[in-house]
């Protein structure tokens, strides 16, 4: 356990240099707003989310997306909306364009 009870390293971006690069630094308030960025091993931003400070982030969705991006990178398959590990994926091809709804039947359990 790290001093102060936080079980992971914390970083500071005083002056907003990193936040400015990612477009989340609020110059007036002098702070970064809530932003998360999924960056692949090649340094390419694959996903980003920016929220106002009053709205919390969904850690479960972040983990789902990380697993989906890892699966896509490993297999070349596509993961449909709400995909979970072990669930059906899509095989990208020109013949699939415009026909995803015929192949994938979403579980509308929300």
C-alpha cells in the first residue's frame, strides 16, 4: 500500500502540460477535467472519454473496452456494442457492410 492509502501510483500534472496535449486542461480553473484515453502498444489513441467533473466514470465499461480492444488486436475480429469476453464477435468483410443487424442480434438487457 502506498502512503496515504492509495493502492496505485498517482501522478500530478501541475501546469496542465499533459492535459493540454489531450485537450482536457481547463485554463480558467487551472485543472484537468475528467478524461480517459485508451492508448494501444503502438502509441495510438484508440478511445477517449471526457466528462464534466460532476459526472463519474464507469470503471466496468472501461474494463470491458480494454478487453474488447485486446481481443480485436489479437484476433482481427470486431466486437459489437456491449460485447463481453466469450460472446460472439463479427468477422469484418466487405459483405458485412450494412448488414451487421442481420448477423448480430444484440442482447437488449438494459
